[in-house]
């Protein structure tokens, strides 16, 4: 946990005394594959950071369809909007593999928000980046091909502002990619083959290596 916090941009910018205090207040939670970290309608009483693992932020429509807003990989911080509004959560967060998540109490979050300008700057940047991600995600879901949706879903996990812990190689299975994109594993495999043949990525035994991130972002096949 100490190493994870030290690698977090917002934490590194705090005075040493505040860092010590925050570190003593943060707790670690583990969630098993398929388990719910958060459920829609629950209280927004923590700010969350992915120490290790992979989760998805999603919602279920009235007709039973599941819509994924974004994946959450190592280094991601989320739920700041819900905490700031003080409203019940409007989404679920489900673990796609066994994951470890940092819990920052709302009281700690608001202390940083009210007393540290650097933390506010970080939040503004994070919220702006998240908004842009959701706008792109909506456009992809509404009008793009399945291959393009897979390309954008993968590319989104390599956004250094949102997921600073992600390297060029991402340990992710085809089933996990399919769950993030909302398609079958078989169709996901076909899309990955298309992206591989286009020279944008390499599929490997334990994950995916991105060869051309800009190409993934622009892919429209």
C-alpha cells in the first residue's frame, strides 16, 4: 500500500505530514473475480484506487442489458464525482479478476479537497479526463463497429492520466476484454485478430502488448 500511494500523483504532492496521516487512514480491500466492489444505489463513502487487478464500471438497463462505462486497471482512482455530490452511486463496479483496492474515507477525501490546492488540481484534471473518456465511449457504443469498439476499449486502458500503472503490456485475457466491450469471447477473438493483422497489437499467452496506441485510438475498421 505504501508503494502504491507513493506512486500516486496526488499523494506525492502532499506535505510529508499529510502523507503520513493519509497513509494511516487508507485501508485495503480485496474483491474476488466476479464479485461486486460497489453496487448502484450504495453510499459514496469512499474514494477508490486500484492497487492491483482489473474491474469494470457498469450499469444494468431495465431490459437486463449490461452497459460497461469503462475498465479500471492498476493505478486508476474513481468515484470522486459521487463522493463530491454526496449522492448514492449510479453504477456497479465488478471485479474481472481477483483485485486489491485502496479505500480512502470520504472524510479524508474532503479534508484534502478543502485544504490542498494540489489535490484540487489533480481532481480537475481527473474529472476532465474521465468526462472525455465517457464521451468517446458513448460515441463508440452508438456508432462504431465491433472491431473499433474493441480497439477503443483496449486503448482506454492505456490512458496514462487515468491508469498510470499500466505498461505497454497488459495482463488481460480475451474473456476480460470481451466483458469490457460487451461482446462474446468468440467475436472478441476475431476482433483481436483483425487488430493484430493491422499491426496495432500483439496477442500473447498472458495478455496483450500494444504496438501502436495512436493507431488503436484512430482505428475505424
